[in-house]
C-alpha cells in the first residue's frame, strides 16, 4: 500500500495552502503541501524533505492530525496529515512545484478547486484546530 503525507500549517487561524503547477490530473488545484513517502522514510522525514524541495525552507513536524485513504490509479493510498511548523526567523519561500500560496481560514478551503484527497482530511483538521484553540484558551 502506498503512503502519502500532507503538511498542515496553521498560524493565527489561517491555513497555508499552495496551488499546483498546471500539469497533471490535479494541475492548478490547491493543496496542503506534502508528498509520497519513499521507502525508508518516515512521515516526518517526507514532510521536511518536501517543504525544503518545494519551498526552500526548513520546517519542523508537530502533531499527528489524522489519516484517510483514497484510490489513485486503481491503488489504495493512505494519506496521513501532520502539523508543520514554519521557522520563527524570517524566511522567503521559493516556489518550485506551485504557482502561488495563500493563508486562508479553514472554512474557505471547500470554496476552492482543492485536491480531492486533501478534502477528506478536513474533518480531522477541523477537530485538531478546535483542540488547539481550546488548549490556547486555557493558557
């Protein structure tokens, strides 16, 4: 079974999303960046590599958020979502696999042309985000 991972970045209630380049079946669709887990790599290793390759930044990986499955070319793929934490210091994004990025509220994601598999993660992301807000309000 194939495995993929999506990195979820949330800062001040806004989520980081990126628009894929125009090629391929899901070209021009918005997504939570991530990628295929290669043999021997962990989900965390994959996210660190993908964010470095696709945006030129070093990230940290936080909490596991949730997982789902979908079919791609007749094969089942397990998609895992993890929190991704951007660097605290100033950084500049270098887009290699995307044409643009946005920071938007979670509710707006379903209004965009979004990658189908990532939409399956929305209930888990919403639940994680609500827990995060609750924990912050207790501080």
